[in-house]
């Protein structure tokens, strides 16, 4: 008994090998740069005051184009710089809140102005 269960016909064995054309298959370039299937950014900043100095800690991480990048920063600032940053942040939050409430105020019944132009 032969160790191969199927025997090849004589014609099949005698057939010469064909040469493949060099441009028979189109090779596609990887599309990882153009299609961001998964990407994210993470950012964290903390400012605190201890004594007369302000301490800053910051961490950034991002995953884009198949590459993970992480950065960390720690430093100290003068107290006046910290006070200025906190004041600016409070002003921006106050301005945004005022704009949001102003956009909703037209739905309140006591905000509507009464017109006397019906003459």
C-alpha cells in the first residue's frame, strides 16, 4: 500500500511549472494612518498651593496612528501666577454660565417683554 491515498496521473506530473506575472497581484498599502479606528487623548493638570509656592502636576497621554505617547510634568510657580490662573478660570466659568442661562431665559414666563405697539 502506498503512503499517499491519491495517485497523480502521468499527464499531471509531466506538466511544466508556469511562471507567474510579476504584476498579477495588487498589493495594498496599510491604511492605519488614514483610518483612525482607535485613538484617544487623556490630559490631567493639578495646581495646588503649599506655602508661598504653587505646585503644578500635568500628565498627557495619547494614542494616535498606532503610537502611544505619554508626557509628565511637575514644577513650581510663584503664588501670583497661581492666583492669576484661578481668577481667569473663575471668570471664564462665570461667563459661560451667564451665556447658558441667558439662552434659556427666553423660555421663562417672567422674562417676556410686553409690547404696547398694538395701535
